[in-house]
C-alpha cells in the first residue's frame, strides 16, 4: 500500500483530524502492536474487540516511533502523542480500516475471485492459487484471513503487478457480508457449500445462505456444485441463478460434467466434460471434500479464461494437500521448531516470519530461518530474493539457512545476515550445522518437494508415532464463543492448571495472552513460575498455593488464593517480613462446594482482619459452583450464588472497596450468564468440551498414532492379556503404539474404545497393554503406516469417550502422558 496520510484521511471519513505531518507516506497498516516492523511508514488502527482494546498500545507504539494513528472518537490520548502525531478520530476504527481497504481495492481492474461457504474456502483458494500460479501472478488472502478484519488486511496485499486476486470471505452473523462485499467487489465468485458452521447467530441455513450470497450481488459469474439443491434454490431466490455456473456428477448438461470418478489408494482418476471438451484428470487424494474443492477450482479456471483448464489440467496431479497450520514443536538443545513446510511463497513467508518474531520476543532466543527456493512466483528471480532478504532483515532474523540452487545463486542478497547455503536438503542434513543450532526459534519453511519434514524430524526433540495435535486457533474461537454469553466488560480468567489440562501450559498461555485474556489460573506456584520464566506476563492466580511456596509467589509475581485464616496469617507474616505492601490475594468462599474456602459465617471476621492491615490487598473474592452443569441441581446452584453474594456484600461493607467478584465456571457461563458479575472462569470449555448439549464449542485436541502391524488370525484365536479378545471366526488385528502408560485408559479395552482409520471406526480388541493396544480390523483395507485417530477429528470426541468409561473429559485429557508429543498449530 502507498498513500499519504492526508489521502488516508479522505478515505476513512474522520470526525476529527489532527495532522502534524500531512505528507507522511504510509506503506504499512498495523492492527496488532506486536507486528510492528517499519515504524516511520506505519499507520496503527486502534481496534476495539471482545478480546482487547488497541488504544492501550498507542503510547508504546509512539515510543517506538509510530506517528500515525486511527482511533475511536472517544479516545483520550496523552499530550505527548498528540504533539507530533497524525491522529484521525473516527466512529469505528474497524469500519475505517474497511473503507481504506475498499479504496485501495478500487485502484485495480484485474479479476478478483471471491470465495465463501461454510467449509472449504481456504482449500479452494489454495488450489486455485497453485493452479493459476503457473500462468499468472496471483495474490490471495493469507491463510484463513476471511473475517471483517482479515479481508481488509488481505486486500492491502494487492499491487499493480498482480493479474488475479483471490479473496475468501467468512461471516458469523447477519449484516457482515454486505460490508465485505463493498470492499472486495468480486468479479467472480465461488460458493463452496452450506453447513452448520457459525449457525448460532442465524435462524436457519436459509438465512445464512442468503447472507453469504450477498457477496456476489455484482459478480459476473458464480461457481457452485449444481447437485446441491439448497444452494441452487438460494441462487434462484436471490436473483443470481442466471449468472451461476455449476458442475455436476448427475447432469450431463452442466457446464462441467464429471462422468466418472475412480478412486485408488491415494489417487482419484476423473473423466469429465467441460464446455464440450473431454478431460482425463488425476488428483492426488480420494476424500470427497478435496475432490469437490478441486472441481470448484477447475471450473473457475474456465470462467476466468477458456484456455486455462487445458494449461492447468496436468498440474492437478501436483496439487498439494492444504495444511493451513503453523506447527510448534519442542526441539533439542533448547530449540523451538516452527514447522511451516507446507507452502512457500512471498506472502506466506511474511506471515510465518511475523509468527516467529512473536514467539522469540520474550524467550530470549535467536531467530533462525530455514528456507527453500520459492518455486511459485511471477517476480524475476533476482528481485524475488532481494525482497526475501529485505523481509528477513525487517523481521530481525539472526541466521538464514538457504536450501536450493536459486538461493545459493543469490546468497549475496543476504550478506548482511549470518547465512549458510546448500543446494539440497540432504547436503544440509549431512553437514554439522543441524547439531550446532541451539537456544533458537527455528522457522522451517519450504516447498513440499524439498522434503523439509526430514529437517523437522531431525531437529525435533521427540520422534514419536503418537502425537497430540492442539489447534490454538480453535481454542481462541472458544474464548470468543464464551465471551458472547457474558456482558461486555466482564473479565475472563482461563484455567491452565495441570499443564493446561494436558495440552501444554506455555503454548496455551501464550495464545491466550495474544488474545488479551484477563488472567490465567494454575494449581501450584511452580506451574506459574514456569510460565513466568518463559515470558508470560498476564496476571497468574495460584489456586492451591503451598505454604513453602510463598517466596516463589513473590519472586515471580504470582497471586495466591487464600482459603483459611491460618494461611492468611502465614502469608501476611512472609510478605510483611519482605517489606511489601498491597500484595494481591484472592479470597475463596465455600458457598456449598465444601472443598476449600472460608465459610460464609467467617466472611465478616476475615474482612475485618484484612481491613486492619495494608500488607495484603484483596484483588478478587470468588466461589465454586458444585453442579452448574446439572439441571436437576439448579435449586442448589441458585442457593450457592445467593450464599456467595451475601458473603461478598458483607466483606465489601467492611473492606471499603469492591474486589472483583466471580463464581461462574464454563457450565455456569453457559447456563447462568446473568450471574457473570465482574469475571468468569473458563475451564474445560477452553479445550472444546461443552458441559451443555445446546452449546457447540470448537474441538481443540486430536490424538493420533500410527498403525504398526497387521496380523491375520485363524478361527478361535484370542488376543491380549487374559485372552479377553475373542475371534471365533478369525480375522485381522492391528497393533498401535499407545497404552495405559500413555494415558489411554485400560477401560477402553475389549471393544469399548473405537479408533478411526481412513474414515471408518474400528473397536479395540482384548485388554489395553502398557505401551500398545490391539484393534479389530476384520474386513478393513487398512495398511501398516496408516494414521490412526483415537479422539477428535473423525474419531469419537472427548465427551463420547468419557461417557463410554463412566468418567469426565477432564480425566482423559489430563492423563495424557508427557511422552506423547504435543504439536501446536493455528488453522
């Protein structure tokens, strides 16, 4: 982007303007203070969201030389900021950002493809990008940037050299698509499908489909699956059908008719007719969703130009599965590995470098980039690697390891950075350099044919067949869902005790901090200490502080919960002896849980004791609900809330100030939001488990392993310890490397547990062993090496598993052994 600040002012319609450098040139739009690169050419939009307020970071950005700001009209800024800054006061900074991106979009006349739908938007976009990049210079939305914020940021990436733009648009409530349509103004469109995603804010799928179709009100052509009667009816209902272009497996008259699909183990052969011309296509996958997404993309190529399908057809066999994730793994030698070895282009490199910069910010580690040649680019090679070098310097990389002949040829572009260059991946792995990397955040980013997964395996600390995948973006979505239940301004405390219920405390806490969570809660002081040592700055509450941990509380700025008078007196003595005052504590009231806490009868006495000293200061008063998830106990829950509120009022009357008041857990938030008070505590809901069947949260955790071996069993065979697995007619059994020592409960044996392989469920057979278990594969086409999903994804979810053995999801998650590798990703 390239505007003068006075031009930006004309685009965003401010209600008030204060310009000190009217000719200031702006090239970068910033909405997240942690992503600042070039301060002198940056304008910061101070967005207010449910998770934070950008106005809090204006002073910090000003200290880092940012001098242009778009702020809400009611913002109160320091005189030091106003004295030398350009400030545009607007009604809504997000709306102003959208106005500016819309103005930028109107500078260009190239075709813009808009993609919407319930699922598959990102995959269709990436397939189109891969197919078009052989012929044209293409710009597209990064990752899944399809929201009210993501779309404007995507549009700013368009420049005059681009020949096609591909922008995806997602919505979650009525009225949003009209705003996106005004700024995207798609020439052509794709509607992928309609499903249940984000259904909670719509009356039914009809209303949601109509909202999505608003994106195409001025589009010339709209691609869809003609066999989808619901979408076809929606197109007719909205007056768009005459512009619709469909593909079908049933109707030979459709513009694209898929005559035959023949699936093999990992390939699908397709015979189709497009505009009267026959094509034989080969696709490198067999699942229904990927095949549909590929057909959407193939038909759109014809809409763009009748010559493109013929050019692209051979490349369909080279389509790469779309992995929209940045995986984070622990590595040896105190390294942190960011695995983005799924796609490699100049746009996604900037996103990944920004992610690496954030990870390294508080960790005190070096920033190392391992990069392959960029194969899909319309830039001249020399110019491309100059751009890469500038980007690497801007994100303050300490070292680059370049792999590929082009990077070797243009390594001179990186002479200001410590660099090592190899013609191929094997040469790098044979060198001594991998063993020398230490105390670093290492971003591994390369085109798939460079097989950078071998580098990740070499650097990873644990090479394990069994992995737990944690979707941090899904976790963030659950926080947003919870916030929708409570009044604006109510704080949220997230429970990350017990290693974040087994998912990994640091990565979870880091994600929550990025989304401006108000507080974190751990069980013991050492858990909080580890988070502080790794750079977590968010307030941390210790729910069960040990008596001998008081020095840790002080040293690491941790807030203890106090639940007894003897504990209060001992803490008072320790803190007073250290010379501190107003040390924050949180008081727990036992309103009926009967676990820990002051009794309601003690409330007055406790408050009176606290009021006579200034060493300890009460930050919050709270209680626990015993049965908020059980409707049959609602009367008891109401009595708990009443008892707690009365105790709180007594204490406040004596203290003379109002500490934060909170009692709701996840179930309480969903069922009794009217009692949110000042703060709520988000526990199991954070991890995607809903305590009420009405509320759907986003699954966060998937447990996967690998099928090690398959054996044919003759009739009458028995399987496992105690011979409890019976095969009267014989059959096949598979062995997978997970057992009760990994946390896969022994109660899942003998058919209770079920795992997914190639989309089908198979029961366990025999008893679960310590390190392995057996599954009945009779009649299956599974092969050794296949991925096996134990929960999440296509397998049973945590609630189903818990119900099958008479326990709760908390137990299953928190029992997952540390020898299981955790992989974190976003998307």
